C-alpha cells in the first residue's frame, strides 16, 4: 500500500444529490484505509456513505444551483474547520468546474493540481469537447450545435435518425425538470421540442452522430496526470454491463489492457497540459475500428476503484501522494480485475468468479454502507413501482387509431424508454 502522508487530510466535495453515488464511498474507503482523515462535503441524508466508518466528519454542501463563488465560500468555511491544508477532490462535474474557476481563492486552504485556467470547465462542456477533440486529433462523433429550432431539424436530418441529444453542461439541469443529460432522438419534432427547452436546461443543446453500442465497443479510461504530466493510478477498462443498458453508468467493468485507448488518453492529456484526475468514456466504431471519445470527466469516475493495483494505488491515492510530494509506486496493474455495482447488477454480484473483484457497496472492513444501501434501494424501487401503478394512462388519438408506420415518437415516449 502506498505510504500516504496521514498528517494531510482529504476533503471530498459533491454537489449532486444522488444518494447512490458509490464513487464517493470508494474515495472515502480508499483514503480512510490508508489512515487519511476524510471530510465529506455533500448531502448524504439517508445515504449509505454516511454509514462508513472511514468518514471523519460530514459538512453541509452548497445548495443546488450554487454559483462558483458560493461553492468556494462553503469550501473556505470547511477549510477553516479542518484548520490545516487538505487535498481537495471534487467528485462531480459541478464541483470540479467550480474548483477550477476558484482555484486561486481556494489555494490557501487546499492542495490542488496545477491545472490550466478553466480547463476542467472546457473539457466537461460537451460542446467544447468536440472542438477540443478536433484540435488535438482525437476521434469524436460528428457533433452539431443548432442555433434555432429550424437548425435543430436540419441537424437531425443531416446526421440521420436516430441521433444522440446532449445538454452541453448537464450539471446545470434543474432538479425536477424531467430533462435528461442525454436522450435518443427519433424524430425532427422531438429535436425541436428539446431545443425549445434550452433556456430551462441552462446550456446549449447539441446533436451527435449515433454510434451503436455492442459487445466490446464501450471502454473507459481512468488516470491521474501528475505534476510532470505522467499518467498513473489507472488504466483502460471495458464496460461489460451498463445501467441503463447501452448508455448508462458502468454496472460491471473489467480492467482490460488496450494500447489504443491508453495512447489516446495520454495524447489528449499531454496536448492539453491537463493535471489531476480524469475519467474518459470511449466507444469503438464497429465499422472503422476507431475509438471515439464520448465524455471527458475532470474528476474520479464512479468505478475508479476498478483500477486499484497490486500496490494499492488508485487515482485518489495518486493525487494525495503527488500533492504531498510523496513518491508514487511503480505501476502494478491487475488485468482482469472486476468491479460490480450490486444494486445495478445483482446477479453479477452474486456470481462467483476467479480473479480480483471489488464490489461498490459491500466491504468486509466496512459493512454498514452495504446494508444501508440495500434498505434504501428496496425502498427506492418500491416507490418507483408504486408511482408507475398510480400514474394514469392517457388515451390519445394515436393510441385509439394506432400509430401510423414511421410516425415520430414523442419526447415523453423516448424519455420513458430511456429510463427503463
């Protein structure tokens, strides 16, 4: 296990209110097991994370929709309570962008990577990422950003249906709006309806060429770019099972050597001068064999613990070691290691397999979060099922007479389909 400087605490910050964010628990355990004092700035009311024995102290998070200066104000108050410089690790895009913007204001109380100004915001913005990939020469799906409803229609016809619609800054989507960060678009009418909600979403709508998913096509890369620019603490992984299927988070992943993905990740971080933790999503085009970058997350991915190597190094430990000027151990990869999120892949969690494996929630040395997760998850599923049973089924004209062949599906139809 890397010898971390336990005199230096860590502060994890997350603005997203998702109680099932297993990445936060993974970071708490990784640092806590190494003897680091771990502070969590997040809303974990009822969340399994607060049950972890490795949490030193919980702190109230910024309110939803807080500005970067407001987030910085909360973090300065936490720094005053911690009373000594701490390694700060954002756990979602909103906090990563805010920390990037307010880096100079936060520096007295926190240790942070020497990141170029606004780079985290630039790569997290899905419209900006398309331009970044074009500049660096990284394959990326063809992306169009319409400036009017008419251009939205033209974009989907140019790309060919179906297309992928994304909000460029999904962390700005208001809670309860019903909008999703990503949705499949099957008609021009649906494209127009989405575009007309741009002001509500808080960012630009973009349309992307659809690359079909399939076996061995979905890949990700986690790493930490240290002060010299070297990428360590992670590697390439293959997404075996996603939730929701085909387009969601990694429910089952495997550490799988892939020189092409590794080279793309290192070329991208080198060209940008990126420093810090990164999580990249790739999809291989089955027709050309090229790996296209879909997302660049400037923070730990929820499944980052997949890449805990034989020395115990992962991306959050790599950041702590680097920022406290401790030597990083030589890489000791564990190809074939698996990561399973129990509530999204229960059968995979129960299935015995050979080789290294880590569960997202259950751990022998920290059992309480796993038990709490199942209690919370069962309640969550029961409430969702009850809501569906109580939801009235409207009888529309198209339902009475039958939908005409080739007629476009509505926005609501597609959102429901994508959430199943």
